[in-house]
């Protein structure tokens, strides 16, 4: 590395995040539990400053640092700003829940910020080494967060399952990367792409490496047949941490997959496209069909997540810039919808009570019609019912595969979406037509009410006026794919 030519501006938000994180870690040692809100406030300020730095350093082209291992391009800028906002929203939603369960500690905030730092590196990595470091920083932070509630056997079991299966998936991914290194002689994604395009790479090793990499990526997305951890971890983890797992990391995972498959292995699109078709169809089918049998809302949303990852993969399967931008739009809309769904579950929970079954939603409209409406918007968006954002997101990815003549796959996607509508409508029926089973007052902090309401209304606004966000996704792909 030539230190004289080192340009650290592309990684300025990450450096600030790491520095602020270490300051928060040290300051928290001197803050009592009664004043833990200071740590909470500092974390939110850190996220706001990071978002400002990310926007302020935006350039319509790619720039590199750390010997080309770290890339800053429009794709990473947009996704990182989204991740800062999502992480801040998660902290707001989970404050009361974490306080009631003894999770409102310094470790909760520092591990969340470490996870965000790992996500940032996943999004901006252009080398297998930096990709893997970001992934492991995220994974280890999430394992620790899930196990944070040490007196909960269910949470500890979930953390162990996630850790063991996550280690296996990381091993598969690393093995695939080592095979690609053996086939091409490089760990840099751009050089790997050139080697494959020129035909100088070892084809046998390439195919074997691709199989292991796709398996590892499917696990990180929670796609079939590597989905077994999703329902158990979603169910076993405290709802606050379930939201942490199911929100921003999905955005990072999407870009992670895009970097590897499109930037590094774009010349092998014919090989990985077939694998992704199988994974997508199985994910949509098993996710939606299995969700019908669930009465636990967290398990139902876990299987819903599996099906949504199948829809997300449709954009990648298209293998076109339009498909990639549609998948990016889908990922953002999915995360916004997940925030509302789990936000309502967190708001309905209280000390000594977890809102996590269908029965807990019964009669919600008579208890609080506004919260019932917000949950309705989230469920309808997940189901893909117009005029909500989820409808346009599904329409965009289905249109992308129709444009490449995969009409049969579009038909399968529509059929699976219809099946999925059943269990979402069942939850709506419980809220609006079933008798109340719990008349306890619903207490929600003012900041959470405001953010949750804005979050839910955004789903409606994005559904009716998606043009600006779609244009941002298309432009990000157009500018970034010149480097992919």
C-alpha cells in the first residue's frame, strides 16, 4: 500500500462510525442504567452524522481506497444512507421494549453499530477479503445480540443455532472464494471478472467454486434450501433483535450478492442464473405455503421473509440493469414494510407480555384503530395489494423477468403471491372481525408513534408515487454497473 497516495475520503463515514462507536463504548462504562438514554442519544447522533457525511461525499462515479479493496459508488451511497435510517428507526422502535426486558444496555447499542459497520463494508467491498471481513463482523455482532438476553433459554438456543449454521455457511462461502482464487489467481472482483471473460480461468474450479458461493449466499439471504435457521431465530430471539436481523442486514445482503455475482461473476450469468431460478421458486413456494400453517406471528413473518427473498432473486435472475434496479427497489420496500410490521408487534408488547401470536391481534381495531390501520398497510404491502409499495415492487421484478422471456417464472411468482395473500388477510381478519381477547391499554412512546406513522404512510406514498425512488435505483445501477 502506497501511504502517500492513500485517499481516505471514500471511507470517511466508516471511519467516523468506528471512532464514534469506540467513544460510545468507553463513555458507556461511566453511565448508569438510569442514564442509559445518553448512550441511546449518542447512537442516534452518530447515525445522523454518518448519513450526512455519506450524502456530503456523494460522487456520481466510483472511487477506491485501501488498495482497491473498498469502493464508494452511487449504489453503496444510497444503500448506506438507507441502512443508517433503518438502524436509527430500529433503535427508536425497540427502546421501550428493550428497557422492559433489561436489554437497554451499552452492549445493545455498540453491537448494533458494529453490525452496521460490518454491513457498510459488505456494501462497499470490491475484494473477497473485505467482503468476508464485513460479513463476519456483521454475523458475529448479530450472534452476540441474539444471546444478549442471557436468562432466556429460547434466545440462547436461537443464538447457538444461528452461530453453528452461520459458521457452516461462512465456511461454504470461504471455500467457494478459495476455489475462485485458485481458478483466477486473484481476490479482486474486477480482476476475477477479467480473468473469466478472457477465458484464462480454470473452468472446472470456477463451476465448483460458484456452487459453494451460491450456497453461502442463499444462507445469508435465508433462501430455500438454506432457510432452516430463519423461523427458529426469528421466533427465539427477542422481538427487538428479530427486527434488527430482518431489516438493514437484508439490504447489505442484497448488495453483497450483487457484488459477487454481477461484479465478479457476471460472465457466468448463464451458470448462476439456473441455480437462482431453483432457489427462487422453492423459496416462494415453501415460504408461502408453510406460512399458512403458522399461528405464531414471528414464525409467519419468518416464512414470509423466505418467500420475499425468492421474489428479490427474480430481479437478479433477469440479469439486466432493469432487473437489478427492480431488485434494489424491492429490497428497500421490503425493509420499510418489515419495520412497520415488527414495529406494531413491539408497540403491542409490554413488560411480561409478548405480542407474537395471531390471537394477540384479535380485536386490535376496537382497541386502537390507528395501530390496526398501520398494521393493515404493512400486511397489504407484504401481500402486494395496490396501491401500496409492495405491489409496485412485485410488479417491477416480475416485469423484469417477463422482459427476458421467463414468462413461466412470472406465472409461478404471481401464483405464489396469491397463496401468500391468504395468511396476510387472516391477520387482517383477526384485527377487524374477531373479538378482543386482551383489553390492556396500549402504551407507545411519542417518538415511536410518530416514526411508525411516517414509516407506514411512506408505504402508501411509495406505492402511489414510486417514480423518484425507482429513478434513484435505476440511476445508481446505471452509474455503478460501469464499474461492475
